């Protein structure tokens, strides 16, 4: 059981850690150092509140543009509860449970540094909810990504005070019911706690981290499927020669070319004599296009790693320096711009994938039109390419950067916002779209390669044999929607060593 516990510590939390915590259903446990830091910070804040009458933002004042309104000592707890209730204004679709759990994990991590002033019992309740799969119902719309992800984090935190809804044992339930089942009392918040819970970038960073984790695998799959398409299209290997890429030594480009050569090692198809001198760009420029996306994925992953190991609420409490400082660590701009960048990078993997699909169905290089033996009587793979084109077009629209926008809020106090929450949810949709487009390319490439006499590489044959367990060869027209769904399922379930994708 010890191996299935993740300890919350000051050690750097990596994206791979997030993936293993979720995929292996690990429990969380606060380290002794984290417990000590949380308790020390809370004791310091309690002492400060009792000794001073000076305004401390969010502790004994109102919030946002109400920051100049003083709050009496007797109302400090109610102030925090009011904050939670009034800010729970989320709308739109529900956030997927997996991402809500990531939000909980990242909020726990941020609070564990002892710079937020929360009670230990508050953080421990979040840990207990995570470990018991009590997942708050959170909505996608409502955050401006500036004063923290206020609305989503309000929904995330409401269950602590006995309000809101959660998913428990597969059903949406009122929190009050779950509290009875667990024999838990609602948390009575103390000064600053509501603000510590609601300020922060955990909605944005949870979405961003989930998308970055998926991006690493999808980048690998784009190379893998691109290699199958290249062989199916009777493509040339020369554009992947290392000499070309060391002459323009972008790391992503070099890595992509290396990977394609490895995938195609001992392929009869790639080595046979070619009648054509060059391939279309969607094949010939795979290293350059995929490589640029790889470098974007790496950059954004690095930024997100910094973010998930940061304190992003406000004000921040520095016990040893005897300072409570109000600043702007909740502002989402540091990750909003990179998430827009990642959206473009992942869209481009889908964009070039759809072009390869198009080339495969055009009846070129000895392949039958629409990859079916009797075109005319059969439409074959005509419309999956339409579907891919439609999906790619939607992703193009979603690539418009949300971080370029800002709308004034809170009576002008919050006069520049990041819109990073919209960057995050757009990015999530582009990730889903890319997965579908790659699945359609795989379906086409697997079909095309069966019209070749020579064989592809042993490694790619192994992948294709496994794929054929899910999706069989299309001899004549049939209901293709299910084949696309099964292709998506195959990609999701394909296990790839993390050392190959990170």
C-alpha cells in the first residue's frame, strides 16, 4: 500500500507525477514538513489578526473593489463563507471528473507550502475528499483567469463548508448527504481561508497539465501514424536523413526524423525503388512540422511545471520575514499565453495529419480511389476525410488566442484579466479534436497499406496487427462511425513507455 501513496512535499511535482497519481489511483498524504508549514503559517496569521487593527486584504477587509471595507473580528468567519457562496456562479458544461481531481491535487499542493494561512483541517479535508473519490461538481464557464479561477474554485471548495454538489460512487449528490455518509462535519472557515481557496490558477493549470500530458502521447502517435502513412503512400526516406536535420538543428526536428527512421527500420516498402522524386509536404516536412510542435509542447510543459509548484493565491504570508504581502500571483497570464501557443501547436499536428489522409484517398501511387476495391459502387473512405477536415476547421477557429482579450471587472479594480480559463477549455477541445483526426488517419493508413505487396517494418506491422483486433479491413462500404470510435479507443488504450514520450 505504501507504494500507492503520493506524499505532498516541497519536492518538484512533475507532469509525469500527475499522470501516475491519476492512472494508478494513488492516495495523497501530507508530509510532516507540509503539516508543520501549514500550522506555522496559520498560527502566525491568528496572532497577527489578534494584535493589529491595520487592514489586511481579504483577512479583515472585503474583496476586489470592496477592499477598503473593514470587517469586524466577529464577522471574519462569515466573510469567508459569504465569499464561497457568492462566487459559486459557474455555468456551462461540467468539468470532467479527472480534471476536477487534478484541481484538488494542485490546490492541496499550493496550500501545503505554508504561505496561504489555511487551517490544517481544511487541507486535510481536501486530501480526504480526493482519497475517497468525492469529486466536486465544477463548471467550465465563469473564470476570467485573473483574480484566480474564482467561480470554478468556489464550486471546488463549497463542499468543505457543507454546500454544493459532488460526484460520489458514480452519482451526483448533495454534499450534505455525503457528509452524513462519511460522518464529517462542515469546516468552519477562519480568516483568509476562503480567499486562499478561491484565489489561484488551479482550474487553468489542471486543464493545461492534463492537455500537456495528452500532448506528449499524441505527439508520439502523430509520428507513429505519419510513418505508417508514409509507407502506405510509397514515400521516400531521404527527407528523414540525419544530415538534413543537423544542418538545421532544431531539437524537435531532429527527434522527429530519428523516430521516423526507427519506426521504418527494415521496411520493404520504404526501401523499394521509387518512380517519384519528391513527396508532398505533408509527408516530406513531417520532421519540421511535428518537430515545431514538439518544442512547443516541451516549452509549455516546463511553464506548467513551474505553475503547479507555485503559490498562486493572495495575499501571500511570509512568516520568517514577518510580512503579509498582497500581489498578483493569481493572474493567469504566465500560463494563458503558453496554453494558446500549445493550442496552435497541437492543431498543426491535426492539420498536417488531415492532409496526409487526403493524399491517401486520392487514388495516387497505385492506391485505389478512396481506398476501396470497387470505387463507384463503394464510397469507401471518402467521407472520413470530410470528417477530419471538419474537425480541423473547428480547431483552426479555436486557435484564436483567448489571452489577447481582457474585460474590466470588479468595478475597475480588476482592470486587466488573462482569460486563461478560456485558453484552457479551448485547448482541451483541440486535444480531443487532434485525437479524432489522428484516429482517422490511422484508419486510412492501415487500409491503404494492405493494398501494397511489400511489407512495412516489423514494428509497424506489430502496431497494425494490434489495431486490426479493433478495426478490420474495409472490403466494401459499411457503417464507419463505429470504426472511427474504435480507432480513437485504440489510440487511448495504446500503452507507450513514458521514457519515449517525455
